[in-house]
């Protein structure tokens, strides 16, 4: 989701456009609505959204509302945009700064809108070499990969890591996340959709010893034993 709307008329009367829903269901329940523009509270910033990421969890909540409750609601957690206003106590950012991040999960949803509010701690400045769309696609999958490998698994130098589904949203970032931990990390990446996917995995730098196309569960288990074995 990218920003293509002129905010002038909305900001003048304190409203904005957002993608909302009044019932649970498929994509057809989504609709464009006009809602009040949120205001940043203590330690929060108001973001003028330039791009919002879409993740599988978004579709699941659109259909079930399991984590967000019953509609109406505005979904979306990943976003990138410019700081429009800051709340009391905010010194880290100022209006005009371009940032990206993930709104607090699950109750902080609201990225499918022209503006969104979130605490400063969930945002970082966008690198100049990264455009809005790619930046908005990173937070949830990137954090998941990092937390799984670093915070939970505690991988380090000499660790052997098997990345199953290395061309997926989380998988293609798991290799680079591991590379950022310690030197000497060994990756075994499994890609199961064909040679083109293997090339994609290698392009993202998700492997140390190369990507492998897996045709059967037996092959995958054998590779798992190899990855976890000792030299």
C-alpha cells in the first residue's frame, strides 16, 4: 500500500483516509473511509504514511479478528513515512524525519491509513538508499528473523543454521540476520520451488554454503542431520 493521496484537504479538517472494514471476511470487505486523524500522545509520533507493508497476519486478522477484536478497525503494522508531529517528551525525532518500523503488535495496528501514531521506540530512521516501499516491507519479517536467530536461538560464531523456506518472507532475511551476529556462521538454506528460487535465495545472500532445491521430506531430513552434525 503506497501513498497516492493529497493530504491537504484532510489535514485542514482533522480527518484522513484509511482502509477499514465493518465485517470479517476476504479482501472484498475492505473499503476506503474517512476517519479522524490521530494525535500523538506522550513519547509518540504522528507519521505521514508513504507506504504500508502487508503480511500474512494482516489477512488472518481481516478474516478472524482473533488478535484485534471485532470490526470496524484499520489493519496494518509495518509502515514507512515522514514524521508529521511529535507528542510531549519526544526529542529523538522531529517533523520531517523519515522513519520506518512496526506499530506495537497486536493492538497498535493502523498502518493502512494516511497517518498513523506509534511510540518512538518502534521506529528508526530510513537509510537514504532504501525507498519507502522496501522499507515498509522489512519490519515484521526482519524482526522475526532476528529474534528467532539472535534473541531466542542465540546463534554465534561456528553455529550451524538450517534455513527452511529460505526464499520466504522471513527466510530470505534469516541469512543476512545471521551474518550480522558473528563471523563464522554456517548457513544451510532449503528452497523448494525450483532453480529460480535457489538463485533468488543466493541473490539475497541468505546462504553460506549455497542454496539447495529440496524435492522430498527425506532429502530435507538428511540435510537437517548434516547441518546439525559435527565435522
